[in-house]
């Protein structure tokens, strides 16, 4: 959310593309994730918490609360950075630490949004679930298209029997 979100997301996308030019699919998917936020925030139009309902309120006149755009942005951006750069530049043993750092950042931002009184807890939870759903869709779509292009088949990765083969995908292939 907020006017600074889109430029910051563009910076993240450019950083990903600068360091991993083959990551265009996930980089564009990260930007498209912001469209979900825009659609839902206009459909729900939930007001922000008001004085007396929360411990502390930061004024945001004229803006809505549901879902938390900050959580959607930080979850998608941090996950895309980890998928595109972490699996390429971090040693295998450091990758779980990278994912733990991503989770910690998301939790910290979520708690901040609730503490500041800019969002209800359900706004933050909804933002997280929307981001996770979008990331799951994008990663699944990438895996399906990778399999289809790898075999030249419309039906994905199938052997001569017609059954799916046991091909294992490397997470780094998501960023290529």
C-alpha cells in the first residue's frame, strides 16, 4: 500500500533482473501481484481502525485497510528475491537461513502494521494469504510451463506410457 509501494517494487524487480536476467518470469509476476491488492482493496473498501478501537493510530485519511498492501508487497518481493537470487548465490546450507529471514521480515512488518493501528490483524493475515496464494500460483504455473516446454508436449512431462515421469525440478529453474 501507499504511494511508495509501486516504485519500490519496481526497484526490487530491476534488482532481480540485473542480478539474474533469466528471472523475468518471477520478476513480472511480482509486479502483477500488486494488481491483486489494487483489485481487492477497491472491492472490499474496509475503513482503517479508528481512535479508541486500537492502542495507537497513524492517520491515513481516505485510504482503506483491507488487505494490507505492505504485507502483500514485502511477502512477494522477499520471496521473489529469495527464489531468484538466494537459490543462485547462497550456498545450500544458507538457504534455510534466507527463508527464515524472509519469514522474520514479513512477521515484523505485520506486527508493525497492527501496532501502528493502520491495519486490523485480519487485514495483515489476508494480505499474507493473498501473497502466498499468488506465489503458489506463479511457481506452479512456471513448473507446468517448464515441463511442457521441456518435452514439447501440451500435456506436460509424460513418458511413452502417458503417465507423468518422475522428473524433479530444481528451485533454481524457477528463476530461469
